[in-house]
C-alpha cells in the first residue's frame, strides 16, 4: 500500500522500513534535545502523512530506545486519524535514570499503519455473559 508522505524537512531521511517485513517505518527527530529523567518532550519528525480511509497510523516507541535508555512515548501508541494532515510528533518520555540526549536525525519513534474496524457503541442494560465474567484487570493471575 502506498501512503502519501510529505517531507516537511527535506534534509531528514525519508521514513522507511529498516528490514523487509518490518511493520514500522522509522521516524526521525527534526530537532535535537535533552530529556531529563521523568521529563517528556514533544519531538517533531519533519513529516506528515495522509492515512487512507479505513486505516489508522500508530506512532509507537522504538524497542531499542526503551530497553537501552528507558525512552518511551507518553501516549503509546499515538493515533493518526485519516483526516489529520499535520506534522507527526512523538511525545517522548524518559523513564530511565539518566538524561537522554538525542540529535537531529536520530530515529525517535516508528509509524505503523493498520486497518481498523469503525465501531458504533450501543448502550445496553446488561452485557452478555462471558467465561471471565466481571473479573477485573489482572484477574487471571500472574
């Protein structure tokens, strides 16, 4: 599937898959910065996309940054609806114990485009039974 992409900063690399078969395309930081432990930053990526109808763009963390530096995205995954045409931003958070320094052009997040089912919520008096029942979060144990 071809997804229209506008490079807002032509000097940055074009987002691409690092390997054949990868789900995500790398997004690059348009500016450099420093994020102290516990802080967050809005990092522009220098690109905008036109997500096709019936699909959603998901801005997801990079596993290497998470494992090595404790870097994630506050709203992971960020949602790009089909009507959004603005620059993609990564809302980066430093969950690590050391400051995180990133440079312009560093891979900061990834974009995954997937189909979705348009949902219509229907208010009911009772939900249908299930094998789990009313068991809450974590009710299945460790």
